[in-house]
C-alpha cells in the first residue's frame, strides 16, 4: 500500500491552505539549509574524532620520557581543539 496520486494532491492542497503558496518555497529552502548544515556538522564531528585518534597516538611518545617543550605542547593542543 503506497500513497497514490489523489492522496498526494490532498496533502499538497492542505499544505497550500495552511502555509500559503508564497511560503512553500521558503519552507523548502529552510529545510534544505537545515539538512546541509546537519551533514556538514556530521562530517566535522567525524574529522574531530580522527584528530583525537591522531593526537592519542602521539601521546605515548611524550609519556615515555621524551623531552618536549611545554610551549609547543600548548600550541599543539590549541591547534587540535580548533
């Protein structure tokens, strides 16, 4: 059982009555922007997770007694957080 042509026309008519014909393109544009922003955030979250994995692989070198400069360490932390 799917939605037929008559049902789609009825739904479209109700939407036009509720929002008006001029508002429908604005609503669709806003919905599209929202989906685009959501996808971009999902990509940036996965990139942040990759950065965290990379940072955790460099941490054992510092823990094993290797000498490191605290100033350069702070710069690295700031860079990975941004």
